[in-house]
């Protein structure tokens, strides 16, 4: 997943998102406060405009969904940004839609109106509707919600309070607020699911039987290095980051259960090297007419700027094709070659031929127990400097001990994870995502 300059936030844990911090009643109060100004305005004119645009959509028949998933740092946001400007696509920018299903499960008791305005108010950073480079107007969004209630308020409650209706109407309300009218009444919804999650995928197919899944993948070494490098600034708040860098790769390199026939794979490198052919093939698979906008990286029609180490760019950049491993030692790279050997071979990434021999992979695996990974050492140094040492200086011995134990826990979790993946692959083989076009 590429990184926008406006998307800096602490990393989420490796498990599914935690429960939201607000009760349903607290969320309603929070949403009313967010839209306080809009509730006091006369928005009948704006709502009438949104109502006219809303009637363009054939909401009950909308069932075209393309969910994009990442494999570590593999360009899932970049891929979504290429689809943003298409005439027959609607979407939420960046990661704004990632928590839709978790939000619904937490607040399913709320009526549709409160869900729609509550989702926009749940967090100012994740999702983020009204701040940042791709902000929309709270007034336009509030008027869009009012239009939805006026047009569809008399529909059967079973539909209005369903997971499907919430998913559709969040996307439609956002699109109405943005002022876009897609080419057809049943546009493709591009959904940045990002995380590999069987439960979420099952819900999506239950709600939209024609849903498709697009997985982005990348050279395993670059992907692991990218995860750690981006989140390193947060390591003192998330001591298990080195473990996360491996967790987000392990066992996430296969299709979601039962979704093989509706799954497509895009290589990160091809989004930078062969963008026209890659996006053309994907558009055909998604039943989208080819447009020049498929070569432009935008959200809400605004160029999506990526920053890394003081450099900024938008869209394709050939330098990104190169393997990156600044946070990995030779021993770490060897471990990744041993652990993900099948990935390198099947996905056509360079890998030393010596790792074709089992004895070599077993020897490298055994070295994990003797020497910590460079990521672990780097993370431990940051934690010592920013947490343990300040705690000792202030006489807070217990926090210092806890942070030290957390470093040890990270080592144990990495060993358990790698051991589990290594033995599982040797016992059962690796069922990997299949790349349609290898270059």
C-alpha cells in the first residue's frame, strides 16, 4: 500500500479492528455536534439538487463491486487511485471505506440516518471525510443524506436497516456530496477493503453476489521492508511492529476462502512499469470501458501525491520497481527467501537458485533462533531511546520493565509465526494467488 503525505497515522494491529470507542448513544451525540451548523441551515435547495442526482442511481439493482486488497505494502491505494476518475466508478478515497462492515456490526441498532452521519463522525482521521487533501463539504454530505432519506425513507425496513443498504448509501452519499454523476445508473463501486479478511469477504459476497476481488502483490522483500519503514516512526507506540511486518505477509498471499473464481492479482511493479497494459487488462475484467483516466493517480479528481524520504511524486515511478531492503540485513533477506520461496518463483521475482534446495531453507530457518532480525534490533533501539531510557530517568521502573518485556515478546511472536508458516508450507504446500500475466 503506497503512502500519501496526508495519510500518516499509527498502524492498526494485526487482528481485525477493535470495537469503536463510542456507544450508539455517544455516537449520535458526536454526529449531531459535527453537523450542528448544517442542522441549523435551510438546505432545501441543496437537498433538492442532491435528490435529482440521486434519482440517476438504480440503487436496488446496484451490485457491481470491486474490492481491493493489499499484501503488505503492495500498492492497493495506488491501484484504487487509478480507478478514481473513471466515468462509471464511484468510491471513497484512501482508506475511508475500510471500516464500513465493522462499523455496521457495532452500530446495527441505529437507524439508517444515524449510521450515515455517524460513520462520517466516528473518527477525524480514519475515516476522514472532511479534512485533508481530499476533503468534501459537510453541508454537501449532510444534504445528500437528507436526499437519501426523502427518496428511500418509505422502503421496507428490512432493506433500509440492512448491511447492503448501508454500504451502498455511504458510497452514494459521498458521491453526491462530491457532485459526480456516473455514466450509468449502476456504476462499479471500488471498495478499498485492504485487509485480508474472510469474514469481510463473505459479507461482501452475501450482499453483492457479483463482487470481485483484486489483490495487489509485490516483491516480498520490498513489501516487508516497506511495512516496517513506513511505520517505524510509530514503533514506540507499537513495539510489536517487526512482528506485524511479517504477520501482514504470512498466510495473506492466497485467495480468500471460496473466492478463487472471482479473484484477480495485480503486481505492484506492473503498476509502475506497464501501467497501460495492466489497467487495460483490469478494466476488461471489471467490464469497464478503457479511458485515459485509468493512467492518472487521483482521489476525488485530485492528484494523489506520494512521499518517501523527502521525495514526492504521483502515479507511476520506475524507481519503485527496484527492490528495497534498507531495513533488512542479508540474514533477514535470506529468511524471506526461505520462507516465501514459492512466492518469489510463482510471482516471477528474483530469488537465488540455491534456495531451491530444502536443506538451505531449513538452515536459514534455524538461524532465526540464534540471531534477531535487523528490524527487531532497530525497533528495540527506538523503544529503548524513546520509552525505556526516559522511564528510567524519571524513576518509572515498572514501565521500563514492561517495555523491555514487550521487546522480548516481539521476539517470541516472530519465532512462533515464522515456525508456524514454515512448517505449514512444508506439510501442506503453499496455495498462492495466481498472477495472470507474468513479465
